[in-house]
């Protein structure tokens, strides 16, 4: 079922930037799809993100709870953040861990990456397991962004899986991150 090396790709015919914001850009592209059809597509362009599994030990993970305006609810999720322009994903994971949990990671491990909404967005989420967690040495922890109200709490992995099963965790990146962790 896998793709072949010679699969065709789409061809960009015209490009228009509709909106440029702090986190993403919205474009309208006129394209010729691989089977020859021409169409106009709106695409969200995103610099990429990191998803964190901060683990104080092998059986526990730190989740954060934050208010998500788009769905008007408080959501338990894995800590995550948008990459800064040109930022290495591993460096972004270390930075975001400190910002969202107050802990510095002594070790990082890349678990995988995925595109959460490839039908209209190019955001790539890079998933990292962070261990050897400790307060930052000799300095205060990095602070949260102004628009964040993040509350970190440690959970047993079995409880996180049960929360997913009960529909208490509704965030896709968290479900995917836990799956990547257990596949490793």
C-alpha cells in the first residue's frame, strides 16, 4: 500500500497571502494537483511545534491544564509550544519544558513527528520525551507567555491512558504523544 518513489506532486500556479499573524499565516494557492486538476486551496502555514512528555520517572508524565478559548474549556494536555523562526526542535522542547513546567530537562529523546491536520495546515509537531528533570540551576525558571495560564500536574501513565479512554483528554497531540511513547 505504500507510495512509490515516482509519485507526482502538486504544482503551484499562483500564491496569495491572506493573513499574517503572530503564530501562523493563511495563504490561498492556485495549484495543479497530481492528477491534473486545477483548484484553489487555502492553507495555514505554521513554523512547527514541539510536544513534550516531561517524565520525572518511567511511570509518570507531567500534563498541563489550560483554558483553550477555541473550544471554550479547560483541557488536560501534554505541554507544547510553537517553534521560534529557525529554532532547532530539540532546543525548542527544552525551552518549552522550562516555560510550562518550571523544570529543566537533563535529557531529551526524539520520539517522532506528525502533521495533526494535513488537509489544510503544514504544522509539523515534533514529540520529545524529557527526563532528568530538575529546577533550573542557579537561575529562575523561564516564565510563561503572557497569554498562557498553564497549571502543571504529574500523573501516572496508566491514569493518563484511562483519562483518554474516558474522554477526559480530548487533545489530539496528547493522544498521539502517549501513543508514540508506548510504541518506543
